[in-house]
C-alpha cells in the first residue's frame, strides 16, 4: 500500500500540525514529538492546502471541502 508524504507543517503555541498529501492531519507536541491525535479528512486523492491553527481549532482543506477540527481532540466539528 502507498503512504502519504508530509506536505505542510504548521506550528501554533506548542502544537505542531502536519498534513499529508493524502489528507491525514496529525497534531503533535512541538517540544516532545508526542502525538496528540490523528484525523483523516476528505478524500485521499484530493488536493490539500496548508492547515491553519488557533487556540480552539485546526482548519484543513481537502479538495473543495473545509474541515474544522477540535484542537484538543481532532474531532471534526464542521465540514
């Protein structure tokens, strides 16, 4: 099976958010590298854009869809 490659990395207040070219979004502690959560958003073959992060949410674009994820859990709050 093929695997995605990291396409974008964003950091905000100690949270490092990486998004792959296959739509996977992963949140890590920027100092320790510990994974907080991993979320699959959208279709694996759609284009992705750099995620945006604030104190409450992570926004990720996959294809023509915008996903709003809870910063602490990775749960999709809005699509």
